[in-house]
């Protein structure tokens, strides 16, 4: 029986080649998109869930209250982990770990920079990365220990079995030897944390300038714990709420625990409540993948029902000779599944060819898991779903054809079929319109964020890490750079101008409401910082070496900070920070040091020449590469042990929007794909309509109809459907994108021209698609079409 179905199906494909190829490529493109998105969604959903006992692992986080706002952060006091382990029997393991830092390591003549962080002794017990060599119990037990990844060990030693080997950490304050006590297997793709080294947190906390890590009122590193299996984590979280307040009177912090495995996808909080996160993008693109696949299925349904008249006699003959409805349904579903099978092979080939590009686009390293049985089970499930959805309507419609009506002359499809077909085309182009509108809005918002005036000049602004001897020889470095006519000015800061770096709630002023608090960003800078960054001074004056102590005791604040302070005291000329009075010597225009997702925050700029790991160099030349080469030569002369590195501020700023740009590009490509698949179906349907209207067109031509009027016969029906879909899709797209834009504190307005532009794109493509078939029909000689059969 199956062989018979197969034979009939192949004959049908050969007879209706255009329909077969449109269905084949339409389904292949739909499956291609579904596979790519499916791999990405699976990668996102599996992130950080591969660790042993991950269900017992929790991140300790803070809700910090400032006025009516609640700021949620993973930053905690550096002494929190040990205290939790001492106080709560529920805590089996607890570890503090720092932010990522790039450090220079040396082994004899080999010097390389590695990316990693400092972590407490329990860290590798909590997040159990696979150990290639070494003992988990002792890997970070002493402050002279270091753990490397397999790749880092090979870079430094040329091998992986390096337990007991010594290497040097080179820092500005000198060299420190470390003994390798662990080598990790390659960090899996399902880990959101990338690292090449782990150093003991106790080494970091015992440095004299890091004494703040032992204070309950200061935050910076993160805290992670593993709880007993019997522990109710929500009850434990409730017990933590006032833990900081009990140790730091007047604290505005409330602690809570949050599952580590959920933080990657659900780690976004607003006013102290978990709201969204990356899971929103996962849901969005899972939905897009499903829609693209459904559009491909709709094409199949439409073309199959459009060809129903030609297959009706076949069905009638089979019924006359005794075929039952069930057997006919099986035959048509078999044809659908067979096309789906052919399409799946083509789709897998397309995925294999385009996966490297898709990985670059998404920032991942995905591959098709050919050796994973679960993948094949899921893939077969998708194929079965696709084949049955695509073939269900044609199968049940054709198998229900009445024998009496089949053999009448000029049998026409029922109104119900035509309406269903139009409805499916309408649905396709509604989705296409939504995606086009979304793409336009996302493009405009990202371009707005990247090109808006930030309050400082990010163009031709070089950022150089001040490492090694560049810290000690900074003045010589700066003075010699200023002698170069292609360099306008030089300064330094502890702040990168990118995101939250250092902040405090300990700012007070006369008249301030005792119940009100605000989080002020702190920037410690050198002279010439405003000139170098291009910040705009609107009141007062810049720090000046001639002012001496006045500059050191003074402070420059941004407009937002000035408005907060003078709101309670219009005559305010100073404020108190950490118990020290600071005179307001200048006010700068607000500048964006966070992405446009966040509101403008108050900033205090202090003159502190002892701090500053980021050097800023303002260039003033068209010959940038020659100028950089001269800076490199000077850096290597003054700081030979450290490789010269630099970045451009505009590139650093753009990196804050990497995720948004990825979403923009994904939306763009899937919009194009949706329109392509929709137009494939429209191409097939218009070809069918042109074929049906062959005699009508012939008669019109004989009666003197122009080519334009004949084109209108075929175009009118489809263009009206597309126009209605644009109206509906635009309304839905407007509503969805207003919700998306609400995630930005600084955003574009939804301009009136977004919708006409999307409509113009879709109408133009649809019109050209249908017109191709209409022209072909209009050029046929009426003598050939009006011959008697």
C-alpha cells in the first residue's frame, strides 16, 4: 500500500512541477529557520544547567532602595559568603567571586593575557566545572594557588598536565608567583561564564587598597551558595532579608536568594520584582520560528487546495472503484509527508552551510548534534507536525469531494475553499507586516542609541589600560604624548564610562529629606578629564592645577546631581559624602555612561590622581594609525613588560548594544525570510489563478482589453488581501513595538512613516510577484487559449 502511495505521489510531483518545487523550497526554508531558531532556543534554555547539583545553587542578591526606586544587583559585601556559612546551617558551601579582569601571566619567555576572576575556596565545589588535572578540595585553598583552563595551560606551558608548575602574575605593583593546582576542561558552550584562570579571592581581599571588601557597607563582588537538599530556598531567602541591616545600621539593602540556573534567562528586575530578562527574547524568536514554519505550511495548503479541481477527477475515479475516505486521506497525507521529508534534507544542508554565519550573528558556537538521539526524535516530531499540518486541510478537503459533482463540466472550488485560501494568505502577510514594522522600529531605536549625543565626544577617543610601569610613569607618559601635535589632550580615570563602575548612596546635603536616598556614580579623574572626553561644562570651572587644594577638596557634578541637591536647597554650593564636605566647583551637562535602557543617574567627579586604570587620549588627526604607532612606541619604551593595548571609545560604547544589535539583525533576516516564503506562495497561487483565467483573458484580449486591464484582473484579488493584511499587521506591530520601546528610558517616537514604509515594501514585492505571472498570462496568444477542447 505504501509503495502505491509513493508511486502516485511521485507521478503527481512530476505532473505539477511548479507546485512541487514551490512547496519543496517553501517547506525547506521554513524548516531551515525552525532548525536554526530551535538550536538557538535550546542553547539558551540549557545555559548554566549542566552543573552537578545546580538545583541547590543560589546567587545572593541585593535590593537597594533609593527613594521610591529599588535597584537590584548581584553585587554584595566581600565578607558575606563566610558569614552566611557560619550563621546558617542550610548553607553547605559559600563563595565570593569578583568581576572579570584581564591579567598578564608569564612563564619564562612566554607572556600572555588571560581573562578570569578571583574566587573563594568553595567556588569549584558549588559550580563543579570538570577538572582535567588537580584536586577540587585544594585547588583554591591557598592564596598562592591558581586554576587554569586547558586552553590557558597550553598557551603558557604547551601542555595540560602542569600541576605544581609555577607562573608569574604581573601587576602594576609587582610580580607574584602562583602554583598551578588545577586544570579545567574546556568551558562548555552551555556556560554563560567564560574564564581562563581562577585566582584565590583571599589574595585579592588582603591587598591594602582592597580593605573595603571587608566592610558591610561596601559592595562589589558576588556571592554564591549551595544549600542542603532539604532546604526550602524561598524560606531561606526570607530569612536573609535584614541580614545586612543587622550588621550595618541604616543600610538600605535587603538580601534575597535567587536560583543560579534561572539568573541567565530571568535575571531582570524592576522595582524589586523579577520582570522578564533574556527569556523574553527566547519566547519571541521561538514564536517567530513557529510562525515562519506555519507560513510555509500555509503555502502548501493554499497551493494544494488551489489545484483541487485538477485532482478532483482523480479522487472521483478512485471513489467510484471503491476507495474509502480514510485511504484517500492517507494518500494525501503521505504526499505531504514525502515532500516534508525531501524538504528536511534540503533544510539540513542549508543549516550546515549557514550555521557558521548564524553563530557569528548570535555570538554562539552551535552545531547540529548528529550523535544526539534526542535531537533526531525532536526533529522527526517537527517533520511529522509540519507534514500533518501542511497536508491536513488538502487531505480532508479533497477526500470529501462528492463523486456526483466531480464529473460536471467546469467544476469550481467552493466558496469556502476560496475564503479559506484568502484567509491563509491574509495571515501570512499579517505576520510579514508585523516583522517588517518591528525591524524598522528596532533599526531606528538602535541607530538612535548609537548616534545620539551622549554628553561627551566618543569619536577619536582612545582608551588605554594603564598597567605596569604606566601607572608609576603616568606623568611622563602624559607629558610626552601632549608633545605630539596629533594628540589634543590626555587624562585618566578609574571609570570606563561604560555602565556602573563605582557608586554610593552616602551623599547628603542641607535640606535633604531623611527618607530620600539616591545612588551617585563616583568618577575619580586626573586633570584635563573634561577636555579629553569632551564633556560640556555648564557652571563653574574645571579642575585646575593652579587651584591646588581647592580642586582636590572640590567636586564636579552632572546636571542630574545638581538638580537633586538644589531641589531641596536652591542656594546649595556643597554636599557631604562619606562624612567629608565637598564644594561644588563645576557642573557638567548630563552624559550617558549607561545604555539608553537606563535613566540618567547623578554623578560626582572627584580629582584623585592616585586612581585611574583607564587612560584617555583625545586624537586630533586624520592619520590615526600613525598616531597610534607613536603611542605604542612610547608605551613599549616606558612599560616594556606589558603589551600595548587600546580600544576606541565609540567601539566600546557600541558593545553595550551587542544584544540589541543581534536582535535587530535576527529580526531583519527572519523578516526577509518570511516575505520570501510568503511571496513563494503568492507566486504559486497567482500562477494557478492565471491558469484558471486563461480563457477569460483570451476573450478580453479579443475584445480589445489592454495589457494593464488584464494585469488588473489577476492583481486585484491578491493586492486587496495584502492591503488588508498590512492594516491589521501594522496595528499589531504598533502595539508590540510600543511595549518593546518601553524597555528604553530614552527612546524614539513611533513615527507615522514607519507603517507606510513597511506597507510600501510588502506591497511592492507582492505586486511584482503577482505581476510576473499576470504578464505571462497576458502575453499568451488568444488563438491558442480559445480553441475548442
